[in-house]
C-alpha cells in the first residue's frame, strides 16, 4: 500500500524533472548571445525579425548585436562576425608629389563598422575570410597609400598630419565603405629616402646649426683667449708693479743704508762746522777787541786832537770875527754919534732961532695983553692962587722930568765922547735945554702968559736956567759918563 | 536605418568639412562614439575642425550631411 502509493508519486515527479531538464537543454541549444565585440548573422527561417534596409528591401538575414536571440537549430544558420580591431602593416615604394622616390612603411588600423549597413557589407564579403581580411585590406590600402603619398610632398608627410588623415579619408573613404570597414588610424612610421632628399632637406639647418655651433665655439674660444690674455696682462702688470715696489723699497733701504753710513762723517763734519763757527766767532771777537783797542789808542786821541784844533781854530776865528765886529760897530757908532751931533747942533740952532722969534713975538703980545689982564689977574690971584699951587707941584716933579729926559742916555752902553769934557758938557746942556723947553711948554699949558709974567716965579725957573745947569751936571754925569 | 536616427543630433567635426573633400564628424551613438564621413549640407560650407555641427540628413554607408551651428 505505502510502496504503491510512493511509486505513484515518484514516477510523475521524475517525468516532470526530465521534461524540465529537456526543456532547459533545448533552450540552451537554441539561444545564442552576441558579445559586445561581435555580431550574429542569422539566416534561414524567415521571420519578422529579418532586417530590412532603409528602402524596405529585405536583406535575407538577420543581424544581432549586443543581445541574445533564439535560433532554431537545423533551420537557421548562425555565424559570428568579429568587430575587433585589425591592423595591417604596409610597405610601399612610391613617388611623392615632387617626384621623389621614397619607401614608406606605415600601419593602418581598421575595424568593421558598428552600424548594420557596415556589418551587412562586411558580412557579405568577409564572413568566411575573416582571417584573410588583413591581407585584403593591405592590398587595397597599398594602392591608396601610393596615391596619398603621390599627392603630398615629403615635408607635408613629415609635418602635416591633418592633411595626411584628410587625404586618407578622401582616397579610401568610399572604398572602405564598400567593404564595411572604418579606418581608425593611418600611421606613416618611416620614410626611407634613397636619394637623400630628407637629409639634404635638413642640410641647411644642420649646416646653420653647425655653423652657429662653430661660431659659438670660436666666440667662446676667442673670449676665453681674450680673458686669458687679459689675465696674463694683469699678471704681468702685477708683477711689474711688484718689481717696481720692490725696487722702490730696495732704493729706500739703500738710501737708508747710505745715510746710515754717512751719518758718522756727517756728524763729524757737523761737529767740525760748529768748531769752525766757534773759532770764527772767537776770531771776530778778537778782531773787535783789536779794533776797540785801536779806537781807544789811536782814533780817540786823534779825534780829541782834531777837536782841540777845531776848537782852537774856531776860537781864533771867533776872536777875529768879534774884533772885526767891534771895529765895525765902533765905526758905525762913531758915524752915528757924529750924525746925531750934527743933527742936534742943527736942531738946536733952529730951535734957538725959532725961540728967539717966538720970544720976540710973545714979548710984544704979552706986553699988549699984560696991561689988559693985569687988573683981572690980580683980582683973581688975590681970590685964589691955584697957579701957585700948580707951579709948586711942577717944581716938585722937575727932577723927574729931567731924569726922564736923561733916560734917553740910559740905554747907551758905550757913550763915547769925542770932544772930551767940553763934549760932555755940551751933551748935558742939550739935555737940560730939552728939559727946559719941556718946562716952558708945560708952564705954558698951565699958566696964562700975563699971570706968569707978573706972578712971583716959582723956584723952578732958576733950576732951568743955563747958569744952574752946571750945578746939576755932576748928578747927571753919573749916568752919562759911566763908560768914559 | 540607423543613420536616419542620427538626423537632428549634434556632432563635433574631427576632420575639415568642405566641398571637394571628405570631412569627418564624431557622434555619440549607441552609448559610444563613432566617426562618420561628413559633407556640407548646402554643398559649399566650410567647417573647420573642432566646431559643432547639426546633422541635417544622412546617407547610407556612413555619410552625414551637416551644417555649422552658430554661436550659441
């Protein structure tokens, strides 16, 4: 019962499991997945999934990329087309735009395009020759590269990468499209130049650079040499300066040595010089002394003698001079005295004559007037007698008057009287007469004529009379005869 | 088929586009970048490398017709 029941359960379960396994295996066999770098080309068993191009025509097969799809085995054929990158190496002998033969080695990198059109074209051409695709492309692209190189110059090929890619597109674009290929990159790796064009191309620059290098080298060399020579010159200058200084110092040393060597003689000479100076001074002093002695013993006595002689001569001369002067003065005085005497004589005579005339006139006049005035005068005289007083006073001063008159002789030092005693008397007479005349004059002033005649005469008229003069003369002769 | 989907997109010129030459543009497509041949849409325009262009139309076998986008 349990066994039968369990078998009833197990058998259907096994069948179910078996069916599931079969279904899984079947699905596994029918399901294909396209990986990212490949495309599935499915043909046979036309269905709705068959691709159509833009014009609506069926392609007759299906392209699957990047996903899985169900394939009916035995009915449909599935092929895988790799979309990986391919590389083709190119070795091409060609001629450039300038006609220069070059050997170009390059690399072209290409792949099948990712779009259905490219995959379709490629699938139709390379599906069974995927391993030969590189060779095909190499053959195709060699021709393209030849034409590309032929349209460019070497310089452009070397330098202008943009132009190279553009030319590559132009030359190969349509053809590659036919093959369903995309050129990712074209690289010219090497340009072999049998004619040396590129080398020559570089030659000017090389030469210029070499020239510049040589110039720089020469400049540097020259500069170095210049510096070297300058340094040598400076060195020589320094050596010369050093030698000059050395010589200078040597000269100083020699000089000092010579001076030191000469110091002894010099000192000796100096000392000798001092000695000579002192000796000279001594000699000078001795000479001075001798001179002084000479002066004292010879010159001074001679001078004294000379002075004495001079004094003697001067004295003699003076004596002679004085003698002559005295003689001359005496002669002069004598002449003067004679002239004075003559003049006095003349004057006295004139005065005498005049007085005589006047006395006569006055006598006549007085006689006339006396009578007229007698009465009046007598009356007045009686009243007052001033005249008498005046005359008295005059008489008292008379000696003074006479003395003043005699004073004229007071300044005469030498009164030489030539006539002896008679001359003296005459001179005194003249003086007295002068005093008399003065007296008369004074009396005339003070005393009217009539009164004077009648009035008793004062004592003076006697003194003035010539008879009395002899009495007075001894008194006056003291002054006048002093020299006599 | 797939080229038609690119119409209206922008692309970057990677090779000079002009008359008488084959230009190249780079387009974002299918999550990656693909290069297509490019020609000027009006047949005379010259577009230098690096400029942004608008894809006007497409021809099969990887050729796009583009025109330069002005300065935006």
